[in-house]
C-alpha cells in the first residue's frame, strides 16, 4: 500500500508535490503549469516560493479547499482553513495534521511564526511533508509511512541533517525535496540517498 501511494506522489519541483490518490492534493504549488484541479491545497508558509497565489489559481476550483497557516491565509482567496502547529482537520475523509516547521540555527523560519509542515492521512497511508524546517525535536513524534524532507541547506536542513531527520521519523519511504529551483542541487538528493542506502528506501523523484 505504501509503495503504491509513493508512486502516486508527483514532484513538481522545489517543495511542490501533487498526490493523485482518492483526493487530489497539492502541496506548496510554485512555478507549476496549469494541471488537474485540486481537491485540497496545502501551503506550509508565506514565503513566495511556497505561497504563490498565481500558482494556486492554476489548480483551484470552486470546491477546492486550502489549508494553511495564518500568514499565507491573508494572501489567498476561496475556501481557506487556517491551522496552527498541533491542530488538525478532516476534509472528505482526508485527515490533515499541522506540525511544527522551523529553523534552529538560522532565522529564515522562526518557530514563533507558527509555520507548518503537514501529515496527510489518505487511503490508509500517512504522508509527512516537512515544510521548510531544520532537524527539530518534534520529528521523533511524527508517525508517517512516507516522508518528504528538504535537503538543500541554506534555508533548511542540509542533506546530512536530513539523514538524521529521516532516522528520527523512520518512515518506510523518504523522498528528498527543496533543491534544484531556489537553492540546492540534485547532488544534495544523491548524497542523502547514499547516506541512507542501508537504512531505508529513498525515492528520488524527477520533476
């Protein structure tokens, strides 16, 4: 079931994914082409490369629900639900949990902003999108089958730190993200995969 779900996760570059499951879910759409209409759009925080109203419009229909934190909500229109870390919502059978996402050794994503990652439970599989974050203590409490983790460094954790994050979450499958657009390269993803080769399955998606 987990492997089948992993195949339904489409990387659209940077931190953006589309999940083609019983509901179509987009996370952090940025620099995307118009695509299939979203049932749910999740936005982790209000930086331009995560909260992009013009990209949201490309996939937003009259029934699309957007789940995000308070800062991004101010930039968006339509059916917008605001969540903070520790809160959850269930939309048409999809459980969405907002979890902390913040920096520990830099100031781009302060903890006090209340920005988020998400754990999405859909079709019996739990998918963790970490958002823009460093390795944080809360990761050890996250229950996920699939984890989408940033690996680029600079604004988020490095590939080495992401290895520790993957081990803390301990999913069945992990997918690297946050490289190849704003910062970071495919080498970061390759380094991450190599470091985990005997520990867990790493799937590198192509955009």
